[in-house]
């Protein structure tokens, strides 16, 4: 886990992202909704239209602390 701009960030595989997660997408915090996750027969899972290099590139997930 890393801290970027005061946010706790962990790298996650695209398959582990679910609705309600907060991710960094092009440097912006975005909350994932059901519309943002798509399954494509050719590209596999996409998040905001991005396949994250067919799953070889990690997704940056924001981890909120409970305190």
C-alpha cells in the first residue's frame, strides 16, 4: 500500500474491482458504478472503457481508513 496525495492506495487486479469501490482513473478519484464495469468477449473486463492492458496493468484503488 502506498500513500499518494494523502490517499491510501493499493494496486488491485481489474477483476477484483466492484461497484462502490473508489479508484484513481487518470489521476482523479472516481466511484465505480454498475455502468462503469463491462464484460467484453474480446477485451475482457473493462473499467470506464479501459481494459488496463487486458488485466496486466494494476488498477489503483483508494482505501478509506475508519478513523
